[in-house]
């Protein structure tokens, strides 16, 4: 207790807190209008009729609930995991506030406003106005809150909004909308009310508003020093997360809302789609062309025209006479099939359409305010909409996949699930429509669409995900959803929706995907080449190059546009595109190891550079197009990808290697920054590897179903903290959850006489495809050294031109040591 008291005294005496810490001394200047009632896990703050309850949940996480009339909203959430929401941590009372969960929360006695600081004394969030009512739509009681925005802080998150990576100066609406988008379009398809404020020294926080109503975030656009946010109704219920780093915040958010689960391995491969391939013969022709041209491919997607009259869960048997046979033929070539299943069920009474008939009998459809079935126009014409807030409806929906699963279709695509409705100004159903909440953890009640709209698409993808798990209990579901909400990453991957084939849209893709990753959606992508319009040859080539390093790698195009498969612009462009797709497959062991990390920690595969290197925040190099893959590979496209002009790439502190040559990068210093100057070339994309990386690579395959032939490669780039991870499993089942996986850390260190590579003992029981490992040391100068594996000689070959040393060793499950010792004359 003495040690804790001393720590608290030190924290409260810090300069950052002393300016905001309310004490009894304030009562002599300001009238005390608030009172604090301490709780074992936090406090209740009463300011007139307003009740603010602050709860310490776990280290680095608190929850704030406000009842403007003294009553808190229902303690339930579609987004936050029950175990995270119900967690509590003990607190130590202060004069006006408490310390607990690694945070210090203080109250302004005059206003009841909160200040939240971390244990280092950094103020993370500070109220500057009392919560207020605002004009609302949809029948709710709206509210807004205001927080201070320090002048030198930046703001990230909110998912795939358009605009720069940094949200500061912008204003956004959270309302899922069917919006083919351009540079300033808002709102878009997803609502993820999660924000990451980041200070100039890299200190980070998280702010998550757990509210499904139409909302807004104003990042200083209205007032330059004020972050305002709110919603048109629902509870005032938000979470504050501490860092100290962006990585810490992202991981805490994943513990709050759940990480993205490990996808099937094929989902990391290249995928081809179009609205639409119009027949089974055309699909077979596309697959044949890929295999004849030796372009790796893992999935072909079927858009709505495979269906009978655009009716979900049907097949047009004239153009697709044998769906099971088509799926089987593709699978024999190493290609999976993904099929679209939109959520609008055709309003087809007495027509033998089973999804409508069974849904009507089960009372599974949304109704209008007067209790009559709601019917709205979408692709099949008049359509009805499942009431996904009922657990029984989700169970019914999941069962509709039975025949498709029996046909062998590997994944499913939930589109139009904002929900989109045609011929209406709002592009969606009336806000007065009624949903029945019949869900564990919620009070059974009726809610309007104004409350449910933003979680409708997420619950659609949840129903699909859970249904597939029931039908294939030991297979990982793959679901792609267009609309979602915070926490939706537990059920589905996503993409940025209907983009366009322009250079501007390619430039927007990177910050959109980076903010999606920081907002929980680690598995996301954008339609490569653009969906609307026809890309030029150069645009499609550049997009494929960049897409090869992004999480979901899918080429997709719309009707009435030119085809955009990799071969369409002739052999020169095809060769470049093939080379980058092939590199994706060579890097598959690294991508899969990062996918494993994502499933365990919530950290995305595709990251802003500052997530792993906070010093990258303070740079004058253009950065919105630069990203890392798992923190180790830095991908640096041109900031203006259509421009032939030279551009600078800032490399974070430390050593870096050129990925393509394997040789150390030679940056120049510009102030305190390491800068490499690059000149764009259509067949090149600058990629750098962090010194201290051990990067697993494999021989080329045409599909992840194909077993690589040869040795696994471990590319070693010596440097500080040198390490890498091997991960493998069967690529499709849930066996990894039962220990059927391989995870092994490999470390390297430079010694006075050479280099040592240490293999830690493996976790898991899975036996990998490789029997040998080629250890390739980059930056090696001089002849081959004496090489021993656990004191037994192994052959080593030096390549002076490439500056590499290659040592082949047998695969080792247990702890082992590879030692490379130069001759005395080479030391």
C-alpha cells in the first residue's frame, strides 16, 4: 500500500496532470455542483440530474456510461464481448476521482467533466463541455459530447472513410450507406465509431462509442480545438483505452470487441471476380486461362447472375446446369468457389421459393410500423428482409446454406446488407420499420430500424458465419461482408465497396485499408483495378502490384466495363502482374505467420508505419501510401502513383534492406531522417525489409492447395532483435484450436566470429510440408564460413554478387543451433 500511495502521489504531481487535477482547493474558486460516490470498481458522478458511471474494466480500459436524466441505458452490446464489458478492476479513491486499471480519472467538481490520463501523466481525453441533447432523427433522443483536441495530436480510425489517413479537420457520419464513392463521399458502407488519438511522441489512446444509431464525429472541423461526437439516439456508453502505443490500443480494442479469426489459407491467395461471369462455361474458361498462363489463383467468385432471377439461394440451371460439378472441376485445379448471397429474399408467395416460404412460416421477416410485412425493391424485384436481431432468424438463415455447402462452395459473400433498397431517397428501408430483439444478453423488445440499421449487415454476416460453422463444424468459415459495425470482424472479412477505376481511387485505397485495420478489420481489401469504370493498362498493373501486399487480394469489375483479368493488356503487362502475384505466393509463409499473430492479438497485417515505428509520425515524407506488412516489410508506392517524378521514402530509424536485391539500403540523412529517393517505374514497387528480420518464404505454387516442392527458405537480414516466426497448420480446419499447428521462433545474433541462428522448441503437433530449410543470410561478405548445426558440419555456399550465404539444414523440431564461423583471416 505504501508503494501504491507513493506511485499515486508521483502521478498526481506530474506536470501533465497538475493543470487538470480537480482538488478541494477548486471549491474556493468554483462552486461545487457535482458529487462523487465511489464504487469498488469506479465511481458514480452526480451533476444535477445527470449520472456518469465510470468503471475500471482491465488494465488500460475504462467504461463511461451517462444518463442525462439519472437513468443509465440497457447494459447490452452488439459490439463488445460480454466478458470484456462485464470485467471489473479495483480502484483507489482520490479526492475527486480514482486511479485504477492503469489510468487516473479525475472529475471537475464544477461541471462533472472527466479527465483521463495514463500512468505516465499524459492526458488522453478531457471533457470540455457537459454532454448535451441535440436535434435527432428517427425518433431517438440525440446527444453530443465534446473533448479537447490538443493542437499537435492526430486522429485515426473510423474504418474505411475517404480522405487522408489522419482524420483531423474532417467531419464524418456513421450510417451504413450503399454509396459508390468518390474522394469526398460520406457516409459509406460501415460504421465503426472507434477513434485512436495519437500525440506527437507516439502516446496513443482509444475512444469507442458503443452506440448503433446514426452518429457523427467532428475532428475539429467545427471548432479546431474540439472533438465532438454523438448519435441520434440510444445510450451514452463509451470506452477509453490507454496505450501507451498505437499497437497497445489496437490490441486492447481487439480484447474489447474480438480479433479477426484465422482465415482459411486460400483466402490469402489471389482471387478473381466479376459482376458477372454469366455461365459455367465462362467460369471454366477463366480458370483454364489462369492455368495455361501459369498465373497463381486460389478463388473464383460468382456474382448475382449465377442465380435464378437474382433470387438468393437459387441457381440458374440453364447457364449453370451442374453447380456441384463446376465447383468440383475448379477444386481439382486448386481453385475454390465463392458465391454471393444477398440478404433480400424475393417476395414470392405461392411460387415454391423455399427461402421465402420457410421464412414466412417462421415469421423471420422485418415488419413495418403497423405490423405489416415490409416489402422493398432490390435485385429480385419486391423483396423481404430477415430480422437478424432474432437468434432464431439467424439460425434459419444459416440453414439456407445447406445445399451450397453440399455442392462444395468454399466461401460466401454478403452484399447489399446496409441494407440497400432501390427507388427510395434514403437508399434503405424506413426508419420506422420494426425489429424484434430476441438475443441472449438483451432485454426482449421491439426496436426501430433507426436503432438497428448500423448493425444489420453485421448480424447478417454473423448469421452466415454461424450457419457455416453448424454445417461444417470443423471448417473455418469465410464470409465477406460489405456493411458492418464495430465487432463485425469476428464474423467476416470486408472490402471497401464500389470503388472506381481511377488513380485517385488507388491512392485512397491505402489509407482506407490502414484505418480499417486499426479499427479491428484486419482482413480487408479493395477491388483491385476498381469496380466502376475500366482501368488503363498502367493503372491495373500498378494496382495489382500494391494489392499483392494487402490482406484481401481480389480483382473485381462491374458489368458494362472491360474485363480486367491479368492478361487483358498483352504479354508485357501480364508478365509484370504475374511476377507480383507470384511474389505473394512466395511470401505466403510470412503472410500466414502474420495471420496467426492477428488472430491472437488483433494486430492487422497491413499497418501504418508508425504502428511499429512511432518515430515515423514526425516526418515530412509523404506517408499515406506507405505501409508495412506485419511491421517487417515496408511497402512504399509513389505518393502520386500515376506520376513519373522522383519521390522520397523515409525509413524509420535502424537498418533496412532492399527486398528485391537483398542488399542493405543506403539512405541519405535529411536532418534526423533516413531517406531513400525512388524513381517510379511501372515494373517496380519499392519494398524494404527491417534489419533484424527472419522472413520465411516458399517455392512457387499455383494455388495454396498445391504442396510446395523443395525447401522452406528463411531469409535472414541481420540486425538488432533479430527474430522471425514460423507458423503452419492444415490451412482449412479448426484443428489449430486443438493444438494441430506449428509455431516456432527463430532468432539470430551476430557474434565476433560470424553469426548464430537459434531455433526455439516448436509449439503444436502439426507436421509441415518442408523437410529441409535453406537459411539465406543477406549482407554476407567474404567466403563461406565453417557451418555447423548442433556441432555437426553442414554445407554453406557464398554468393559474392548477391552478398548472400546459403546453408541447407534438415528441418528441426527441437531446440537447435546453427553456428557460422568465419576463418581467422576473414574476421
